[in-house]
C-alpha cells in the first residue's frame, strides 16, 4: 500500500515556510521559548482550534501541517505567505 504525498505548497508559501523554519532552527533555546507563543498563536489561528502544545522542537512541524491544511481549505496563498513572513520577522 502506498500513501499519497500531500500536494505541493504554492511557491510563495513554501518559501516563507522554509524561511520561518530556518530562522527557528537558528534561535537559541531560551529565545525560542520566549517566541513559542507567537508561533503557536499562528498555528492555532490557521487550525481554527486549539492544537496540543508539543514544545519548541515540534511547533514548526505543526505549522507545516496547518499551512498545508490552510492551502487545501482555500486560503489565498498571498495571505498565508504574508502571515508567515510576519511571523518570520517576529522571530528576530
């Protein structure tokens, strides 16, 4: 049995998601813990419901999942890319 791969993200969304993930990996743990609520707020907003808090090691994976879901639900790619860019800038 083979599983289908998720559809590709639109290029602007994929680029911003990659940039957010890279920025997140570069943060010292203490800074990541301080910024974790900002990332979680976007995750939960995109999900439309509470999402389990699995900590800083997993939050970017959660963001990826809800970004795919948002695209599949019809969120405009420009809006999602802008929200991810705003998040990235907040991680400085």
